[in-house]
């Protein structure tokens, strides 16, 4: 072998070894269940002692690591109810005691099942991960039961309530609050897009889920608020029959809600080959976000004397500060018809400044948001691809 050939041979061997190491590193990356989608549930479980909970956390409650996939999945099976759904505000990563396990098994028939706080659709995704690495039928069966729960809970008009079986309170409303609607649609989109994680779904179920997904999108387009003759954004919740914006809790009035709307628009922007209705919905919402910007405003959290209430303990307060260097901000709620930023107390009284909100709600609820900026940041790339002749921001 000549010197030149030897150099070429060594180069090929080294390249092969480098590629092999890269592939090996990729293939040995541990499978994980991301704890972030479960954060709301976990935070509530550890932060609030709820007498209605089947089990409450202990001071020394240990947690599984995200890589403990099958142990977490077995927890998820324990919390799943007989109707296929899950209750909210528990930690799926908790290392449960024997007594806690027994209590969960004994209350399988208590159907306090919900989509609130990232519940049910998040558990289904985690079970799909567990099945992908173990091929254990129990995870597949539980995920399919969860998907059937989603189908059963959906209204004929395409929306979903917060709880199912339905309750007599506001939770029966079509709910966008806290990503309820958006989270379900994201799961169904992954399935509809043939994500290999869900290859275990047979054609019969896939077809039902595809129809559910399309009906959900159609419902979103129907309930986008048309105010002063123009489409704006969305409310947090809607009457399940009339599809009109509706009250939820007494401090959550019918209004244009920018926080939840931003998540909905980002979801719609993720759709490939959107039709004219979807493009119009996005364009209208982007124009609304631009028009509803609030300038020269910053919200500060400040220390305050501890205050105990029947709802929560408060140790801080929030104040609005004039700041010419502050980036644009939005309020959570805008009044229907007037488009004035609004706030609300627990008694249902609408006010128009944060200072008029009682302290417990003032520092205990997200009255301002930067979420629409995420939409505006992504808009130009989306617009060039799907609406190249109409940049709505140029007209505002």
C-alpha cells in the first residue's frame, strides 16, 4: 500500500469511527418523560392541601427521575379512572406510599376527570412514550382508553368541557383556559400527522380521532370573537350550546382574552397547508394583538405584609409602573365592545385598573401577559409562506 493510499484508508477509518460514536451517542440518549407539562398539577399538589383529594403529599415525598419512564407510567395507570380520564392536581412523578397506592385503587370509580391544568392529554402522551420503550400492553390499553375519553367528552359542536362527566357549574363550558382546548388539539395533531409514537392506534380509532381533530379546529374558527364587525381573538370559555363568550369563575368574565388566544394562534400557525378560514383567523388575531398592545407599562411584584385568606396566603403585592423603556405588554382581558383592558374581583365586579383589584386576587392571578409577542415574533416567517401578499402588521 502506498503512503497516499494509507492516508486515505486511515481517514476513512477515522471518519467511520467518528460517525459510529455519534450514532451510538444518539441511540444511547436515555428516554425521558418531560416533567414540565405536569408542572401545574405537581405545583398544586405540593402547594395546596385539598381535603377533596384522594391523597395529599407528604413533607418527605420523594420523586422519580424523568428517566424512570416505566415507574412514572405505572403511577399514571394508578391515577387513571375507569372512564379513561384523570383527575387534576396530583404528581405523576411522586414515589407513592403503600397507603397512597391503596387509596388510589379504591377510588377508581370516582369520576372527577378533567383536562384542566394539563391533565389527561399529557398522561396519554407519557403512556405512548412508555409503550414505545417497553411494548407493555397495559400502557397501550390505558392510552387508548384515554383517547376514547377525549372522544366521549367532546361536544357535537367540536368543543370540550373542562370536566367530563359534565358538572352543573361553569366547568361544562367549552374551555380554552389554561391551554385546555389547545392541549387536546396538539395531541390530536401529532396523531393526525402520523407521529410514530402513536403507531399503536388502529385505523378505526385513527379515523375517529381524525374527525374529532377536524371538528375541534372548526369549533375554534366558529368561536373566534367578531367585535365591531371584525374578527379579534378568543374568550377563555364559551357557552356549550350558544357558543357565546361566557363567565367561568366570578373573576373570569366574558371578554377577549389575550393569554389563551396567543396559544391558540401559535397552534393554528403550526398547521401545514392552512385553508383560507385558518389563514383569516390568524391574520385577524395578529392584527388584534398589534392593536391591543399597551406601551410604557411594567408590572412589579413587591413585598407586602403577610395576609391569610380562605383562598391562599399572600406575601407580595403587584403594582403597575410607568416605564418608557418597557416592552409592549397586554392585559389578560379586554372588554367586549369597548376593548378596554379590564380586571375583576372575586365578587364579579369589573374594574379597569389593577389597583382596584383586591390584593388576594391582585397578586394571585395573571392579569398581564407577554404571550402575544410570541405570535408577533413568528408572524413574518409564517406570513411569507402562507399569506405573502398580505402583511397585516403593515396596516396597523
